[in-house]
């Protein structure tokens, strides 16, 4: 099969022929119809994920058709239209027994723990636990975007953030995850403040429901700007970018008893990221992480997508072929509001 491969972290990837994958007894092989390009892919290519072994095929947001199934798979067969969360759970550990598949103790992640979906085929583990059916009237391109950026934002805003109508929600970083969070929070009845350095990203945030925008290049203190716009601070704030600056700004922009959700990956050369804990204690703030979304919690989100309340399709800014992935991957850290989907023939 053809796949995008990189041999060294941070060096150019290339499209070339590699062996086809085989399904595990509990897994499937999916023929990839569409796969998203996400900032997490850029982090993996840069070497920020210790689980990646070289050479490597990235890609973790995918939708396609089951090509082959292992002999222990009972719920799926060749020809089924499917998508999958980027965290593939084992289904049997303590976390999975509690329903917390997104933090499975033995999780696998296509594009990280093993070769991913920037390829014609991808192997997925524990299919009966992880696969999600894609309705016939939902395009593969839209379904692919659900696997990471949109589902991640949905869990961060709705399940972890516990958003309520009328609340102020601040979103720091308006890339794929951030714009998804803006759309989901606005659809939930919240008033959203979008924060970014890009005028184009903020323009898109307004189009997706942001009530106010903060240009981080035009103000000395984005947290202060958020507090001013919201009459004392956001009830819920998300760092959807993942940097020490945006993390601190998200916490500092909260009102009393507000909730910060860390969504963006936050690699730090020092191994830790400074957080304004004095403010967290004084205002009784909640500090939460959010890591993907379990397959069994997809139905409410899928219904909102099916009925048009949520429109993840509008977040796709470009559709590219597999051959264009290496260049797009290298540009991922510089393109504002990127929502790229790779469509395979």
C-alpha cells in the first residue's frame, strides 16, 4: 500500500510503498477513505511523543470501510462504514471497566503507538470496543474529523467542562480543536470568547458562534481582556493550543470557581508547565485534563451532527490527496485555523 512515512523526527516525510497491515485477532483493517491532519500529528512528527518508533506512518483521525476482521471480532464485518476514537481502548482494564476508555491503561493509538491512517489501510485494535458506525448520510470526510479534534473538543466542553447555557466560555487557540470547541460551546447556549494571534482564525471563530474575540497580538494581557469582556472572568476556559502562555492565560482568565480544561498537548523542555496555583487556590478553580472521547459516548454527539445542530463539515478548510500530506504536515504549525482532511481515491 501507499503511505506517508518519516524516518527521522522533524525531517521531511515521503509517500512510498509499504507492506499492507494484517488484523489482530481482536482487530480490523480499515480501508481509509478520509483522514484528518491534526496538530497532534505535527507533535508526533516533531518527536514529542515517546511512544513513536521509527520509521513511522502518522495519522489518527480516520473514517473508512472495514476491509478485514480478526476471528475474534463479533460486531463488525467487511464493508461496514466506520470511524474510531484516536484512543483505542483494551476494554478490560480497570479504567475501561469504569467506562473511561479514553484513559485506558493499555490503550493503543493509530499514528502513535503503531502505524496510522496516512495510508491506504490502517490496523485498529479491539474493534468491538472501539469502532463507531458511520451513517450512510454522513460523509467520510466529516466522519474523519470526529476522531480527534471534534470529539476531543466535545468531551472537553460538554463532558469535562460541563458547559451550561448562559455561561461565558473562553477558548485559547482557534485551530481545529479550538474552532470545534467554539462551535460546540455556542451550540450549547454559552457565550464564547475566542483568543488567537491570527485574524483569520478569529474571523472563523466569529462565523462559528463566538460572541467576542481577543487578538492576542493587540493586547498586553489576554487573561485581563477575557475578564473584562466577561464581567469578571469565564466560567469555563480551554487551552486548545497547548503552550505555557495559553495555559496560564486560560487559568488567569477564569472567574471564581471557574473551570480550566487543558486540551492542547503541552510538551515542555523542563518536563513541567508553570500554572498559577495561587489563583487556583484563592478562587477555588478546577483544573481538568481532557484526552479524547470514548467510543461508547459518541451517540449524543453523532445525533447533534446528524440533525445539523453541529456542523463539523464547516471546519474543513482544505481537502488534499495523500501525496500532499508531507508538505501539509510540515506547515501544520504555521497555518492558522487549519482544518485539513486527506481524501484517498
